[in-house]
């Protein structure tokens, strides 16, 4: 019964999302979020270029960006009892524009994040540090919501963007967990959860070890120069 109810609800949400996404207002707002992503991506790429000169390594491995899809938007608004209007969507959802920055080292995550929010036109709205405090399932990442201005012909507009910073190890875990999570009716759900937590813990130790290795190499290089 519950499964049928969920399927009917999902079909309703998909229909609502389709109509909602076809409105001019929605299309316009999504274009503005795309511009906001471009702004933040440029800022991160500039920092990457400068950082690589200073520290002789690139702070991030790669960047991905995405606009939240209309079904996810409508599902989240429904879940949070937010009226399905473009104005409420802009006011209440902070993760419509999303950027994921995948770094090699944890230290680089914090350096990059600090350098980004120190910029005059970037305002930090919210920070969730799932590296210091991982989620109970083992998920780790640094999430920041930032507000940035974009400059349009009709003037300046402030937009919110979610930036997720992760190491390669955190990204590996999150993408595998994401795939497994969507497999329906797992037979040994508890065992899977337990094993995923163990994987998260192994990957966390791996990140620490890689960080120590880098510190050691940097120190050896410095001593060699003296
Ligand atoms: P999509 O499809 O990219 O939009 P929410 O869970 O969204 O209602 P909140 O507070 O916005 O609430 O979430 P939070 O904790 O800041 O993180 C949301 C995003 O972080 C998710 O996006 C994922 O990208 C990632 N994330 C958070 N927790 C997990 C997790 O346990 N496993 C994995 N694999 N990713 C996670 P959406 O909205 O799910 O996806």
C-alpha cells in the first residue's frame, strides 16, 4: 500500500515539475543560476591558478556543476511544505545551483573554502562541516552556501550557490553510496549500512595518511633547501 502511495505521489510530483519547469519565470531563474555557477567556477579556477604558483600544486582535481532538476526541486518543496512558486523556490531553496570541488587533500579544501569566502563580493550564508562531523552513515564533505552578485543588463542580482568540497576519497564513497542507496529493497539493509560506514572510516584514515605523507614530503623538501 505504502509503495503504491509513493508511486502515485511521485507521478503527481513529476507532472507538477513538468508544468512548473515550462513557465517563463522558471526558465529565466534557472538561467540566472547558471550565470551564478559560472561566476563561482571562475573564482575557483583563478584561485587554483594562483595557488599552484604559490604551493606548486593544484588545490583541486576537478570541478563539477549542476542545476537541480525540476523533479528534485518540486520534491524538496513538497517535502518541506513550500508553495510551488518560483518566488518561493528562490527564497527557500539554497541548492538549486550546485558546484562540487574535488580536492586531493583535506587541508586544500579548507584553504580554498576560506579564500573563496574572503572575497569582497562573496557572502557566506551557511556552512555545514560534515568532515569534522560526518553524517551517521559516514558521509563527509564541506558544504557552503554562498551569496554572490551577478551583473545583468537590468542591474545586479544576488544569487545563492551551494559549494560542496570533498577529497577524492570522499567523492568515491559518496558516489558509490548514492548508487547503492537507490537500489530498491536491499536484502541485508543493516549489513550494507554497516559495511558502508566501515568503508567511510577506512577512507577517512586514508585521507589522514595522504595528508601526513604530503606534510612529510613538504618538510623534507624544505630541510633539503637549507
Ligand atoms: P541533488 O540531486 O544533487 O539535488 P536535503 O537532504 O537536500 O533535504 P539539505 O540540508 O539541503 O537537505 O542537505 P545537505 O545535508 O546540505 O546535503 C544535500 C546534498 O549533499 C545532497 O544533494 C548530496 O549531493 C549530498 N549528500 C548529503 N548527504 C549525503 C549522503 O548521505 N550520501 C550522499 N551520497 N550524498 C549526500 P541532494 O539534494 O540529495 O541531491
